[in-house]
C-alpha cells in the first residue's frame, strides 16, 4: 500500500476535524483546531473564516491558532490585523517560535563577540517577525 503524502494526511485530518465540528458546532476548542487544520491543509479561506470568527469573539484559545490567523491575515495584506494576532500569539505562547518570532541576529553577534573577547555583550536581545517562517502555500 502506498504511503500517504503529507498533503494527503493534512487533507484527511481536516476532514476528520470537520466531522468532529459537525458534532460539536458551538465548541470553540474544536472550531479553533478545525481552523488550524484547514490552514495547514491549504484551505485558507475556510481556515480564515473559522479563526477570525473565534478571534473576534475572543474565543480563540491557543497561540497556534493566533499564529495561523496572523499568517493568513499577513498573506491577505491585512498587516494591522496580522500584527494584533501576532502580539496575541506572543502573549500566549510558551515558545515564541510558535508565532514565527526569532531572536534578532544582533544577539547572536553579541554573544559571539562576548565569547571571543570575554567582554560583556552590549546588544539587547529583541524579537522580530520572521516572514521566512510563514513562507508557504498561503492562498487567500
């Protein structure tokens, strides 16, 4: 038997989440998971509908959900909304990488300089939006 491709697995998962959502249509947790699954499967318009509806009602309960919403908004050119969703993701996430936030290069440079000459690093770490994390097949 042929092994399923990653895209086929995501499509299967999205269908399972849709079936679960049909059984629990007013469950924000299920709807959020469905939105994330649809986004991962490339069904961006459907995903955006679920995630934006929950976020508008302050019912989107995970950093991953806000991260997916932020990516979709960014891809659609809704940069202000994307920034708000990204900030919400960052506030909720235990690991900032979930939100596509990476340590700024100046921290790495400062750490290297510190290691080389034993001086205290002067550059402060900062977070910057890393669009490379969001490069993908987003179609809205």
